[in-house]
């Protein structure tokens, strides 16, 4: 398979210091671990293969470790990667968690609290997305007992940039409060639904969390904003050869090209937040 080769102009998206790409962490974004052709799906067999490769070839860390390193202006070990799962699909419990437990790999699952125990049928859901079951509160509690982290993803998975400020604040703080009430554990991280945020929303998130994930395509560079962390969508690396490019200059160029294309389309994945 031939991968996209970025022209010289796009290499400006890759800072010169990132030419040693192994020193910059990658935050991977997964959604559903199930069979299907949707870009939101990664098959259980492929997911297992990917996790076994990471176990052998990378250092899997928590989001907390990445945010602490950014705040302390210190590097993480080379080839560091964090695992995140958006929307809280129930198949995480059955298909992902057993693999992660076996390999002793940490992960964060972001839940839209108003739909826990239901399906991903929120009003803003695109029509092409299949209806799938989400984790219930009992399953979320068991995952926490096993060491997984639960993050907030809003109450109704709404595009927060379209809401009045008071409603957006309730989506942010309300989702955190409900998870903490139901699990008796602190919630430290937030993921913006659809990756859409603004400086005002960032301020609201900053008042409630240690950090937040956006969807900007990229590696975690030293000046990355811990309240709009860049990630790499699992769909970008679903081919085994592309997954094994992680932590290489070739991957840095590939993900930068993805970001450039998304920015030309004015999509959230195209805008990398820096501090």
C-alpha cells in the first residue's frame, strides 16, 4: 500500500524539532471496537493486533502523565502513547477492556452522561452513524474498579459552540458532576464533542478539569494546549503498515498532511492549539 507523500510545502506543518518524532507523545482516538466499515469502527482482531504492537514497541501512558509533563515542561519517555475512547460504546467493555487488562495498558473512556445505558442516538448524530449501545453505569463502575479512567464528554454530546453559554456550562460541569456522583471518583479530563471548542468554552473546561482532548490531528508537541490536546484518529492508522509508522518522521509528516487537508476544509481536526 502506498501512503500519502507530503509535498515540500506541507512539511512546514512539521516543525524541525519533530524530525525526532519518537520523543513526542501520540494520543490515539478510538470509538467503537467492532466489525464494520464505518470510520468509527476498528475490528476486535485489528485492535488486539495494535495493542500487542504497542505493548512491545511503545510506552503506553495515561492522559494524566502527558498533561503533567506539559505543565512541568518536561519530556515523557520516547515512544509514549495514550489511549482514548470517545462516546463510551458498550463494545469497549466486551472487546477492548479484556485486551487492555491482559496487556496491562491504561485507557480513558469519555462518556456522554445523558446517554449512558442507552444508544448513540443524540439529536446531533450524523445520519450515516449506525445506532450502537453505550456503556451503562454498572459497566462504567466496573471499568473504574479495573483501573480505567472515565472522562466527561458532555451530557447530550452537543456541539458546544452552538449552545448559549449557560447551556454549554451545564453540559461541561453537569457531565463531570454526574460521573463523580455515580462513581465516587474524581473526573479529571473532558473531550469536546465533535472536537469543537472556543476560547470561552476552554475557560469553562479549565475551571472544571485538569485537561481536555480536542480532535486536531497531530503529535503532542511541547507547546500543545493541555485544554485542547491534539490526537490521532485510529481511522488514520487502521492499516497495519501505517500503525507501525507511529513515532517516526514519516508518521509526523503523514498526520501533518491530514491536519493540513482538514484545515483547508475548515474542520476541527485542522486546527492545532498551542500555548
